C-alpha cells in the first residue's frame, strides 16, 4: 500500500470508544493502521515500548511496526515467543516480565501485544504485574483477537488446573485492530474467529446476524465489510464490558455457545489439530439454539438458519463433526460440569428465544441436558 493510501485509510479508521471511566480507551479499526498510527501511540506519552509477539507474527510485522514507533521517538524492543496455547505459561510469563524489565520499561512506558489471543493474554498479564502495572496496547493480529480477546481487559495464563485460571483484569490503553494483518491469517483461524463474530448477532442483534449472512464473503476477502464486522463486534463486546467489567452479571452472555464449546475442547484435549476454540464455539452456537428449541423456547427454524450459515462458511456445527469423536454423553456432561459456569448440581446455559434474543438460564437440570445430548449423538 502506498503511504498516501495508508494515510487515507488511517483517516477513515473506525473508532469504537470503551467508556470505562478512568480506564476508558479507544479501539481503532482499519486497514494499514500499524504503519501509520505511531503518532497515536506516541501521544500516550511513553518513551519506550516492549513489543511482545510470536514466531509466526513477528517475522511478518514486528519490524515495520517497530520502525513506525521509532519514527515517533519511541525506543523499542521485541520479545518473540513460540506460537500456540502452550505459550500461556508461567515460564513464558517469567520470560516476558524479565525481558520487559531488561528493556527498562517504566511505569509510563508501554507493553505492546502484537499477536493473537495467546500473545494478548500473556503480554497483558505481564503488563498487569510488572512494576505492579504498566500500560499496554493491544495490536491483535487474528480475527478472534480483534473481535474478542483484545477488548475487555481479561488477561492471564493457563495453570495445570485449567485454562485462564491465573490472571488479572487489566484494561489496555489503546487497541489497534489493523484488518490488513488478517490477510496472512490461515483460513481455518479466520473461520474460527468468525464464529465469535456471528455470536454477537445471535446474542442480541438479529440485524447484524442477517448482515453477516449477506456479507461474510467480504469479511473473508478483506473488503470494507471486514472493517465493519470487526468494529461492530467490538461495539457489541464493549457494550457488555462497560455494563459488567468484572464479569459478575450479564458479561456471561458472551459465553453463548461456550458451555458446549468448552466441553468439546476439553474432550479433544485442547488439541488444535482436532478442534480450535472457534470451531468448538460454532458447534456450541448451533447446539445452544437446538437445545433452546428442544426446550420449547425457540423455533427450530432459527437453529436451522444458523446451521446453514455456519456450514456455508465452512465451520463445523454438529457433535459428529468433531475429528476423532466427541466422546459419550457422560463424558460430555462431565466436561460441562467442570466448566466454571456450573453452580450446584444444575448447569447455567446461555439459551435463546430466537436469533438475537439470548438470555442467561441458570438452574438447567442435568437430566434435560442428557436427554438433549442423547438425541444429538444418535
Ligand atoms: P493464537 O494467538 O494462538 O493465534 C492463532 C495462530 O495464528 C497462531 O499460530 C499465531 O501464530 C497465528 N497468527 C496470528 N496472527 C497471524 C497473522 N496475522 N498471520 C499469520 N498467522 C497469524 O490464537 P487466537 O485464536 O488469536 O487466541 C486464542 C487465545 O485467546 C486463547 O488462549 C484464549 O483463551 C484467548 N482468549 C482470551 C479472551 C479474553 O477476553 N482475554 C477472549 C477469547 C479468547
Ligand atoms: Mg470465545
């Protein structure tokens, strides 16, 4: 892209404010942002930035990004980690914290996460704890990170007791979602992130779901529809986060499709060769609507419409689509019972009265879930 057109696309960046009082920040969405927003980052007043990235993303983008920051007078350093979920570990946290200290990042300086959700969660947590908190900027490079993990301030790592069990709420100072970075994302990762985009429509925005049905090709091909979808998803997530920053109430709506999805991830041993998170979510979204229909809450035609859309995009929708199998009904129930959304003997689900009409449903009897799963497996 020529610098003139890059400037033009920066000028047309979409801005989504996240009004969290003294922790308020903006999400900027647009093509070519990382080459042109050095001034925006410099305006945060930092003198130095430690860029945390992974071995897939770093070679593609870290140099150009670092150069853009240096042009605006920031001292930069780059910390590169192995790609993959295993990087959200105590060992990587130690590495990042020490590298940030070695780079002489002070309280007023920045940690910048340049990567997918793994790097965002890890670098954000390091920023939360180094010097008891330094500011951080999210530069998400996967669709999932642009529409979900970079917004909302949840950071953390995995423990041997489970995923995301050690972490902190630490809001970023800025999120730069450069949609051109998704041009190099593998199609499977693109699809997985797209499941979370669809989720926002299904939660409370039937018009956005219908827009996705018409415009999904543009999102995948990188047209203006991609920017619009990312911005709209961020608006939806920001609205929920602003209502419930620390997840004590209706932030749980964001878990639509995730009770089934997490169970499938667990059963497939978090093996990304078999199932990535967004694929579990796609199956989970379809199951959440089919379960709602089975309980008489929602027309089955809505579930069928969702399944048709997810299928046309190339996402899995059924338990039988899980490579290597989804386990038995008992295994699925066990996996769901260990999900953190369980209270007492009953389960909390996010169910729906229709597309765009989701609600939190506590106290769903395990027996009803069992009956439903048996009908899905057979
Ligand atoms: P990821 O960070 O592992 O990225 C997926 C793969 O794509 C990796 O191999 C990565 O190297 C590669 N990649 C990233 N950007 C690329 C690009 N532009 N071009 C080419 N390759 C690229 O996975 P993810 O799906 O982004 O994030 C998953 C993580 O996010 C999980 O750990 C999950 O727990 C976390 N998450 C956090 C939140 C939150 O609120 N904090 C929300 C949802 C998910
Ligand atoms: Mg998710």
